[in-house]
């Protein structure tokens, strides 16, 4: 093995595990004890980068836990799901899973779903800008074709369902929230995360709307998705939902080719 | 083309609004490339607005050119897309590694100054420059450990890298100073390895003293010793586009503009002396 690769592996081993420091120190000049202390600077750099990147993706969880507990979660995250990319936007995809198995997630059972919501919001933030959509394209179709079209959703659109009121929890932690902070813990919520222009919006959607959106996001045609929604909620109002989603540009195009599941 | 007398600052999120409102007279703005590895959205809109108002320098911190096992081709593809989209004036990365065996430390770890490391860096810089279809700048990093078995000096390696690949150098004088103190070296000796034509940009930043050495924190004003080193570098190598780098404990925009103003006046003085 060439020297450089062996050297990098030994230093990486020492950065992951202090008990492996001696492997790294043999590649280094100068006082071994001082080198061990200086390797700690690099460990701290990686820990700080991890905490900062997780905090950027999960600002609500950071607020809920507070900075010290969040730093501990970040440390455990680094151990359980180490970074694999130099692009820190990618870091944090596994937080919901890590939280689900973590004592913090056991004492705050809504935390894993909140993590799913925040990760969806993080992805939506940097998603491609949607092109404007002229809804007259739908009206111009013959009536029998309207049920077979499929919608193209703005990049980053996602649904996150929870047995906890995650939209409410998310909302009261937003900067500038000035309402009252009460949370009704008796109901779950389905969050629709969507880019509206440059802004990431999070809405609570009811059962019928959620069923339609989930089916349509999965590629089902409008008619089939609406049937699922009606099965879920006899009062489902397709016209109202589409007016909202098309006006907000969350639905941003249509496919009227044959549906290929 | 950024003027050699230009001074710039890092464009950081808390200052976005104020920079666009005030449009301060700056020679350029620098951002971390990876913060804009996005398909769209508010951050991309900010960078496009910045691009319309100022020359832009894309400074990468995550490519890990010195990883001995593999170059992160996916990361390079994202950088290539960003460069095509923004058409920046400068693109830079580091003489460092940060990942091996699939594990990323998201840090700038130093490389040994060996022929093996030089050959690897030459191959990697060639690959990046051919992907981006433009020369890049490579920066010297701060270090807290030094390797046994070095076969040349760090700046000897950088100079040879520049000669072989045609890349430029991003001379970080704070990193040079931090290393000089941490390892008992003469920072001026490094400048003797360089020629004015090799240098594409200079970085100035603050560091923090600790009982194990100086740490490159980018969280304070540039210290007096680093200003002296800058003065000397400008005298010997001429002025070059200079960035005030500040990443932690971000101060008000005015503090950054004040530091950039000092850099610009030092550069202007050296220009007169060179003329």
C-alpha cells in the first residue's frame, strides 16, 4: 500500500477513535503527547462541522433540545451515521432513524417525525425553482381526458404523516411566530412540505387532501387519486384543493400521456 | 477579471440583506462553493444577485483533492454545474484531504510534503481543471500536526504544483502564520518559494491562541503579525486580490468592510512601491 493511503487511513482511525491515536502519531514529527492533543483539534473541527450542518437542517429540533443536548445528539449522529460527503447539505438524512433509536427520541416520541418534517423542508429549500403553470391547460382538455392526466409537483414537495401534531410544533418554533404556544397533543397531523416561490411552506392537510396528494405524488392520474381521497373522506373537494395547489404553484405542470406505474 | 488591488469579503447569510441594500464598494465577494450545491431556491437567488453586482470567487472546502483512494467525482460534477451556472471570476480549493475509505471528516487535513503527495495533487488538479475548463487556485492550509519524512517544503510543493499544472495559488497568510508558530518555522522563507505570477489570491483571517498552539478559527480581526506578513508579501510579490475571511462569531458588516479597507490600502501602497 502506498504511504499516503496508509497514512490517511491511520489518521482517520485516530480521528474516529482516540484509542487509535498511536497509529496516527507514528506518522508525525514532534512530541507524541502534544500531537495527541493536537489531533483533538481535528476531532473538535469535525464535531463542530457536524453540529453546525445538522443545526442548519434541523433548526426546530435544535431549539427543542437546546444547544447542549443537540450537540450530544450530533456527536451520536456522527458515530452512528458518519458523513460520507464533502457537501454538508447532504448531512443529516438519517437523523429521523437515529433519533428513533436514541434515548432523546424515546423521551420525546414526536422527535423522529419532526426530523422527517425538517429534512423534507431542508430538501425543499434547495429544490429546483418551479416554472409557472397556466391552469387553463387543464380546462382546455376534453372532459374525458381530465381524469387521466397526472400532475407534476414542484421539486421538494413531500408529505410527512405523524400521530403527533408536528405541523403545530414546527410552526410555534418558527422565527417571528407571535401566536399562543398551546399544542393539542390529542391529534396527529399530516404535513405538506412544499416550495411556494422561494419560501418553504408547511401546511397541515386533512385525510382526503393527504390521500389525494400522496397518490398524485406517487404518479397516479387525477381520477384515481381523487377516488382514493373520496374513499378516505366523502366530503373531499377536488376543486378547492387544486385551486389552492395550482395558485401556489405547488402543482407546476401536467402530463397527459398514458400513466405508466 | 478581478483587479490585483481588489479587496473582498466572504458573503455570509446574516449579511445578505445588508450587502444588497448598501452595495458596499468591494472588489469581489467570496462564497463557499458547497453552500450553493443546490438545484434552486433562495440561496441560489442570492448568489445570482451577488453575481450581477460583484465579481465572485467560489471557494471550495469539500472536494478533498488529497484523498489518496479516490477523487469525489460526484462532488466535482456539482462544482462543475455551479461554475457553469455562475461563471465566477475565481475558483479555489485546498492542498488537503478530508476523506478516506468513504468516511468524510468535513475538515481540511494537511498532506505530507512528499513526491507521492505532489504527484497525486498534480493528477487531481489536472482532472479538476479539465472538468471545469479553467485554471483553479490551490490554498495552503493551517495545520496542527506535521508529518515525518517530508521531502520538500509545503510551499516548495505548492510552487511545483503550480509549475506542473498551471494552477494558481491562493496564499493564505493566516494559515502560513499559524503553521509558522505551531511548528517554529520562518514564515518569510515560504514567500521565497513563490513568484508573483503564481499567486491568484490572498486570504487574511484571524486565529485563536490556545495552550496547544494557534487554531485557525476565522473568528477575529487579522492580527498585527499577519498584517506585517501581508505588507511583506505585497512588497515582495506585488498586490493580489485579497479576501477577509471570517466564518465564526460573525461581526457586523462594517467590521468586515473596515478590514477589507485596510487590506486595500496596504495593497495600494505596495503597488506604488512596485511601480
